[in-house]
């Protein structure tokens, strides 16, 4: 048999070709922080300010925690200039840091300057003291994250109309209802943030191993599964208790990136980006049943509504591997024109829509015939997709322009556009409130969008390594 190959005519063509194939490869996870080990971490959130704070503006010089024994320990500030008008009703991460475990009796703030907006313009205030101590005992445990909440009371912070004597309170616990719980994985910070989807406020955080990425909820059993790309295992979390209950070990070098759960919750798929494989996992036994080799650079798995087949997106191979879930074997391979990244089924499960890297259209696949049946133009390169099983609309996060295209499968065109703060890298839908949650890592926010009027109604701070989001009551 004669083997043929292509050789570019000159080195310039070769370099262009090399750059093209390199661009097709998904980015490797970036590990920005080592696991905590024998230390702990503190996250200090500034709680939403009341309306009365809109005339205040002040700058924080430094924030430190006060141990029961020893000197203050500085916490790096996330931002220093606090303008009340911009913080009314908005929670922000004010400071964070990795510190020794132990007991602490509060925090200390140093204020650099303060101003008050009046009818005649802004006036500079006198700052009462060099530093202000906010007392509240809390504990930092080894390998754990302690979340603190700082509240500012503007009505008690002004003396004689010219002296700024800030009144703060510090708390460590925010009540929550399980039905309102949401999780966000952050691959750069090695943590899972826990938030209240009703108030859109952070409540707590769980320290994980390296690079948590893919995330799924088993809402019936109250369990969450998070892929640890940097440590080659899957973390199991009890959502009711908000704590880890076990780990599912994978092979060294697997780098699990995405997870997908069969509707009955008994089978979990792990897409192993590092080993070009998929692990089929028994969730009761919490162990791998079998692993199957798929195409190169697998990026996601989509399971049909009945849980009969799974479709693995092989980005570099330009193919989709079809798994038979009952026999746990590879059933077929579908070749596609682009580099498939993610997919979603329509409401009836008779169409699979796939987003392709660097291509301005969706690939439409007929799962009964396992063939590509068409394309739908979305305007620009797409990076994420979410199907709404209530309206049967398809939401596509575009890589440029800061918008989400709304696709109507019945007419195979996009019918609306939702403007966002940036690229919606991940999306999910809250069925209870009929809202779309769009994760925008480049702007470090999770935005909540009303699906009726397509308006942004709330947002919450996230880390730049934010990867996936899941909520109780999601669809």
C-alpha cells in the first residue's frame, strides 16, 4: 500500500499550518494556586450596601485578620476604592488570602481617605482613627475556606457631619435553603463557590484539589460531582450538608474535564481530556466500570433525554463518538466539518445541536440516522450552548461581541440576541425562576438573565478561573 502525505511548498506555509492545528487544540487548565494542605483560606465579601450609602466614597489602605495570638496578618485587597453609589445592592469580594489555621478575633481596616457627596459637590471627610477593628471570632481550619461577610452601616458612620467613623459588622454565617443552592467551579482558585440563586449572594466555598472544572448535580439524591482536572479524580459532594463525601479515582494523566449524568443518576460519564478516553462510572459503587478510547481532544459529553446514548465531542479529530449506554460500547462515529466543542438536544430529543470552534454555525445531527442534516448560522464563533426544554429555544454563547444568540429550531435561524458583559463560556437554566445563568470568566461575573424579557437582572462576582455552574431546580 502506498502512503501519501502533504508537504507544504515552503516553510511559511508550514508555519501557518502548524499555527492552525495548534489553535484547534483546547487550552490546558491553568493551575494558579496550590492546594491549601496545612493552611486555610479566608474570603472576605463586602455585603450589598443600603441606599443610604450612595453618598459615601472611601478608600481602604489595608485589611488584616487578627489572630488570638500573634501579629495581624494582611489580606490582599481585591479592590480598594469603595463608592457607595456603585455598591448599593451589590456584593463584592473585598479581600482574600491563604493564612495559618487557628482562631481569629476579627479584622482590622485602615482607611486612607473618605468623601461625602452633598448638594454643593463632594466634600472630604476627616477620618476618625488610623485603623478600625471589627470584632467577630472565627476559625480557620486546615485545608478549608472560611467565608466572612462585612457589612457597612452609613447611618452610624458619620460624626458631626464631617468625621468619618465607619461602622462595620462582621458575620461568618448566612442562612440558606437547599432549593436555592448553586455551585460554581473555579479551576484557577481550586475551589467551589456556593451561592444563593434567589439573592445572588455568595454564601460559602469549598476548597478542592487542583483545577475543578466539569460539574453536575444529581438533584434527586442531593449530590454534586466535580471533575478535578489537575488531580485525576472526581469529587463527590453532599449538597444537603455542603461537604465532601468521597472521591472517584481515575488514571494518572486522565485530566477529567467534563461530566455528564444519566437521567436516573446511576451512571456518570467523565470526559478525560488528557487520555482521549471516556470513563463510565457507577455512582452507587463510586468506581469506574469501563473506559472507552474516543477521538483526540474530547471536550464534552451529551446524553440523550432517555439516557440511551451518549455523544462525545472530539475537537481535534473533528468527530463525534456515539456510545451505547446499555451495552457500554462504542456504537458509531460521526464525522463533522468543524471542531466540535459542546452539544445540546432539543426538547423531543430528535435533534442534536453542536457548536464548533472557530465556525459561525451550529451543526445539526439526526440521532436516529447518525448523520449531519444541516447547519444554522449564529453570526460568530460559538463556545457554549444550552437548550431550553420549556420553550425549545437554543441559546448559543458567542466568542466575540458579548452576546448570546437565541435560535429557533423550527425555523433554523437565530431570532433574538441577548447582550451580556462578555463571552458566555457556560450557561444553565433555572427552571424555578425561568432565568438563564451565564458564566463570563473574562469579566469575573455570573449574570442572571430573565428569559421572558431577555434582561440582565442580577450578577455575582466569580474568579477568572470560573468554569461551570449548576443550580438546584435547573433544567
